C-alpha cells in the first residue's frame, strides 16, 4: 500500500513538473515571437527609411570626373548610406522599362538628365534632415536640382512612429502578463508540495536546506522551458522564411542570439525567483493554514 502511494505521488510530482516546464515554454515562446516581431519590425522600418531616394540632377555641362568627385563627397557623408550615379543613358533605359515605350525613339533625343540617387541611413531619413541636406548640396555649382517625395517621407515617419508605440505598448503589457502567468504556474506547483515542505520543516530541516532544492529544480525547469521555446522559435522562423523568402534579408543571427539567451535567462530568473517566494510563503505558514 505504501509503495503504491509512493509510486502515485512520484507520478503526480513528475506530471506537475512536466506541466510546469511546458507552461513556461509556451509563455516564453509567445515572448520570443513578440521579440522577433519587434526585431523584424525595426528592420522593416529601417529598410523602408533607407530606400527613400533624393534625386540630385547634375548640370549637363558637368564632366564625368566632376560628377565622380561629387559622388565620393556624398558617400563620405556619415548620414548617407550610398550614392548611386545614374547616367542619362541608364535613366532612359530605366524609363523605357517602366513605361514599356522608347521615349528617345519617339522624341528623337534623350531629354533625361544625369543624376545621383542619394539614400540616407535610417536615423537621418527625415524631412528636416533632408531639407537641410538639399539646402547645402544646392550650393554646389554642379547641382542643377534636387527632388524627393516629401509627403511620403512625412507620412512614413508618422506611421512608423505610431506603429512602434502600439507594438511597444503591447509588448509591455504582454511582458507583465507573461511574468504573472509563469509566477502563478510556479505557485500552483509549489502549492502541491506544501505538505512536504512543512514535513521537512517539522523534522528540523533548516529553511535554506528546504528552499534551495526547490529553487534548483525551478532553475532547471526555466532552462528546459527556454530551450523548448527556442526550438519552437527556430521552427517558426524556418516556416516563416519558407513562406516569405524576402524575410531572409532581415535575418540577423546576433539579434536572434540575444533573444534566445534572454528567453533562457528570463525563464530561469522568473522560475527561480517565484519558487523562492512561494517556498518562503509555505515555510511561514502554520500547519492548520495548509488546509485552507
């Protein structure tokens, strides 16, 4: 009879531990997905900003050497990601591809000017900064005109700011909820062990002797939950890249590594700390309070 009860208790304890690990893993998985969403959203935002083009049309009398020198000056600007020279012949070919008709053949000559397409780094792709750049570059005698889509840039930055605030607010709320969920799961698991904790205390075991095995198992559970969440996240990333191949361009293993390590650290910390508090609570309780 005693062996049967011991076996039943052991199976029950294992079931509780397994369910705890799975619960931690699922919560960490959701946090990891949110982290990946934030990383990809930031990269998409930077990608969009860095594809805002400022067209600098050079004077028709400018020679190739002067244009090349101007291009190098632009590329040396720390705010500029790249400066691409578009000769008038290439501009005509691009226009023909876009329109499907040969404008040069129709007009008899090439009316398009040569230009340098300037792309700013994400942090500097704002109307204020671009207008300041326009004012400075227009002083160069080689520059005939500068253009860019000002309304689009303004709308882009406003939308990105709004979306970022919504995502950050959602991330903050979900982070708090996730901590509460893991904490409640741990507290329920420790609650099932409350009689064991009190029995050990009654036979003279110190609080530290009772507490640290539970905390050690909790750290292990947090580690296992984090590893399971990482495996599932890798599977989600693989599936996402198969469905949307262009997402590969946003892939950054360094940032993924930070997210994965953060999940393991967060799982171990929350699990260990929650267990520490829960065990302390039952160590302070009187015997009759255990039945409430």
